[in-house]
């Protein structure tokens, strides 16, 4: 092979090698500059330092359903706070919202239609004192089934959603129809 052919072959190989190895596109320094964001690092004091193994076992609970079932509620109005039927306490700590559902069955034949409801009053000392002494329902949550009549022995409420503001609520039930009813209250707690 002649010297001229060797030199031509070497130049061609160098051009191909340069085309393959030389970078193309936006220089890396410009790409990094475009992606840079300001970052603040906070070092927590020694009190909050975590040492050792940290793990979460099982799924993290995001919701829970609580049911209060088969409570017999005789006729009593919602304004008659001394006679409202106590149905227990509902713990809501750790959740931010609640959906309330009320259903039930009439015990006997209804001669006067009415409504059945549940009122949730926060279990806090001052709020309970206002309720016990003056019948005031501060920060209460309420669900009502307004279609209690003789047309059907069964009734159900709509499903209102509320923001939870307290860790515990006292559940009180009322019934404005003329007959006793059996009530189920469902509370779906979510975040």
C-alpha cells in the first residue's frame, strides 16, 4: 500500500472516530445549570436524632369504619337535650375527616312522620359543660334521616362529610316520629 493511500485511510479513520467519540447536543455544564435548584439542609438537634433500624410493618392505616348498631330510640326531639339517647363515644384521633351515615327500622306503625338523627358533640370539658348545663351544642356534627314515615319500615340518611376538629365525640340520638326506632350509625374516618 502506498504512502498516499495509507495517509488517506488514516485521515478517513480519524474522521469517523472523531464523529463517533466527540459529544453532540447541549454541553453538560448547561444541562446541570438548567436543573440546579436551591436546596436548604436542616440539621435537627441531637434530641431528634434517630439511631438504629426504622421500619414500618404492614400497611399504614388511612381509614377506618366505626359502627354503632341497634340502638333503640324512643320519640325524643333534638331540642330536648336532657332526654337525648346516649349512644357512646366515637374516637376520631388521628383522622381528619368523617363521613356519617344513619339507617334504621321503625318499631311498629308510624302515625306521625318525622326524622331521626345523630348529633356528635366534642368531648371537651368546656363544651360538655355548656351542653350539660345549658343544652348548647357547640361545634357539633349532625346527620339526619328525614324521611321516617309509614311508607316503609326502613329509613336512611344522606352521607354528609365533615372536617374533624376534636379527638373524641359523644354520640346523641333523637327521633321526632311517634314510634320507637332502631338506629345504626356508621362513621367512616379518613385522612
